[in-house]
C-alpha cells in the first residue's frame, strides 16, 4: 500500500509519462480514501494549465487587467 | 494533405518541392513564432532576472535557429534546437556574471530533503496542516494579474535547479529525454526534482492565493 508521499510522486510522474496498470490501480485505491491526495491530483492538472497560460501570456498585457 | 491531383511526374516534383518547404513552414508562421518567442522569453527572464538581457538572448537563439531552418523535421525539433541554443546563451551569461549554477543546485539539495519531511509524517502521510486543500475557481485566477504576481514570486522561491528543470518541462514543454539530455541528468533525477518543484509550487500557491485570507471550512 502506497503512502501519500509515494502517491504524490506518482502523480507528478504522471505529468511526464503514462502510468502502468498496477500504478494506476494503486493510485485509484489510495485516492478513494485520501482527500489530501485527491486535491493534490487535481492541483497537478491545474498547475499545468496555469503554466501553459503563463508561458503564452502576452507580455504587453502583464501590467494591465 | 496532398490529394488526388493526378500523379503526373511534373506534379510529383512540385509536390516534393512543397513538402520540402513545408518542413520549414513553421518558421514562417508568425503566430507560431510569436508563441514560441513568448515561451522562451518567460524562461530566459526567470533565469536571468533581466528582461533586456533575456530578450537579446531569445532573439539571438531564434535567429540562430532560422539560419539552420532546413534541418528541422517539425515543430518539436525546432523547439528543442532553439531551446538548446538559448540554454547555452543563458549559461554563458550567468557564468560571465559569476553565478555558479551548479554550486547553487548542490546547496539546495539538503534543503530539499528537509522540505518533504516537513510535509509528511514518519509513515509518509500528509501532516494535518500540510494536507492539500481544494482550490476554488482556478480558471478565474489566470485572468487576474495579481495572481500572476503571486505565481512569479512562488517560482522565484524555487531552488535554481528545480526552477530550471520545471520551466523546461512546463514552459518550453520539452519531453523527458530532451530535458535529460540538455541538463545531463538521469530520468529518475529529473522525476525527483520535478516532484519537489511541484510540491513547493502548489504549497506556495495554496498559501498565498487559493487559501490566502480565507478561513476555509475543513469539513
Ligand atoms: Zn494520500
């Protein structure tokens, strides 16, 4: 059974590669009972969106609304 | 793309010429180039801490890549190439300034270990007050310039190597093998570093934006 520390590592790696079936199953079991890691999983996706938006933001707009 | 127009030899030749041009077509696509330039600019500014220096470096890198336009087989290859040029320029500039990027990343590795221990208990579970919360409405944050200020401040707090690798991955959108080659590190090294960068960033964003000033109900 993986702990939260290991789960966050898997969730981070999932941003770089596809997880194996057994990794995904371990993940799903943990997430079903751990709200902290569920939130963390959502945040990894959000963080990626934020970074993409940031890198593509028009420099000229950065000082305006 | 190239369809039925009959395969007379003259047309085949024309199609081939088209395909050859197509290889470098993205270099003539102003929208694509501008987007690429922005990504590189973000990266360079955060590495150099100087917008003018960064702009020059990006300009030179793009010009350098345009010169060897023929050898690219697509956008990914172009991006990798431009980025490699830019990275070298940034390294030169940092060296000229006397900052030692490697010393900096060595220093940070101890600090990084301590970091994770503060977040988890001995059994590797979240400490109560470190447990990630639900982020309300992240979509609207990206339209708020105050949010971007917080985001930049959080990026600034990352140790050098974490920031560099994280930006290669998330801003320049390089894939694992490209980053490992450019930074001369192993895959597991990269994974560990990205994990730590994300842990830090999410915590910083949560504390300073998503939960800042809100006594949120912890059900
Ligand atoms: Zn957990």
